[in-house]
C-alpha cells in the first residue's frame, strides 16, 4: 500500500487538529471549522430554513435574538443556533435589562448559544458619544456587565459585533469593551465586510486578529471587491462567496494561521437572487477554500 506523502497529509491533519480544539458546545466537524449562514440570507421559518441548511451542508444558523423555535428546530436536525443578533442602544439613565430583553435571553436559555450584540448608540444625559469614543465606556461597561450577568446566569454568552456607523464600529472597540468586562463569556466578532468598509483592504488584519484571539468567538465572511472599499456600497462589499476580487481564501488563511479555530459565518445582507442558489454557490466556494 502506498503511504501518502506529508504534503498530502498536512492539510488534512491541520483541519482535524482545528476540529479537535472546539469547545464542548460547538459542533464536531471532522475536516473543517463550523460554517453557518446568517439569517440575512437564510430567511424564513424553521420549516423552510432548517431543511435548506441541512441539505446544503451548513452547520447551523446565525439568527435573531430570542428565536427559541428556530434554535429548537435546528437542534432537532443536528444543527446549531450559533447566535442571535440584536442591536442595542445604551442610555445612561435607562435600564438595559428591559422585560423585552429578559424575554429574549430567556428564550435562548438551554441552547448553548450567544447573544450577538451590536451597539449602535451610547449616550449620557441625552448626548450621544461619537463613534468609537472611549468616553462612552463609562456608560456602556456597567450596562453591559448587567446584561452579561443575566445572560450568563441563563447559559447565554455575549459576542460584541462591530458594525459600520455604530458607536461600536471597530474591532478594537469590541476588544476594549470585552477586556473591561473581565468575563470569559463575553467576547468579540470580526466581520470582514465591516472591516473593509471601516479600515480598507490596505490595513493588515493579522495584528487585530491576534489581539482579538483570546476573546474571538466568531468571524464572518463573504465575497467582496477590493480597491477603495471605504467608498463602496454593500452591493460590492457583500457578495456570494464565489464573487468579488477580494481574496477571501487568503484572509481565511490569516485567520487560521493566528490560531482561530471557531465558527465562521456567511454574511448575505442585501443579496438579490435565489437564496438557495446563493447558499449553494457559497458552500461550494467554502469547500474549495477549505480543501474539502
């Protein structure tokens, strides 16, 4: 019997090693990191979304905060509800733990999932802080700590989600805030499309990825164009994974090389066309990039 060469075995062993490093609450994928679709493209009710993701080979969904029925349906099919997205506004004189917020967290309890939190606005005495203004931490940190304590008691983690145009706009903002909370169940997200919009393609993401790594819970990707990305619209910064001139495969290698082995999501916001075909093409591109 011919023994495979080291060159052949190396990529296989690398991805097996990544799969073995997952936490107990992550799906065990034998040959690659977990890959999920966001509900920006996998839209609809559980009876349509879950079979679609299962059929195409996705490991689960990034959905909406508080969607317990979707989480249960995914789990019944052997998939995972990775996270539930929410946009927060933090006001100095108002509680963050409203009845609505408690209800969302309560619905996510028991699913080993994460509250995916963007923070669009932080204000004090009615005066909003500017984007990425560190002064806003004075208001945001105690509110987020209160939220994290309630979520943590229900087994729900929090991953801060940098979003273009928001107070929490940059990955460094999320790293700074997560560090001030001093909780293992609060982490950060690296979103490729928002990175390109805010930072541009010239800035090397590796130093930021390395800084984020101890707290990095999710990375999201999509096809995109390169060039003056700060001036581009989302139609060029968010494309199916097999489209665009930006080298996503090279970005994924950087993510892998810094040591990140967690879930990766596909962002499909604003994409037009048949959802199933977009998701099929994206999965094919993902499999090619990861060497399946």
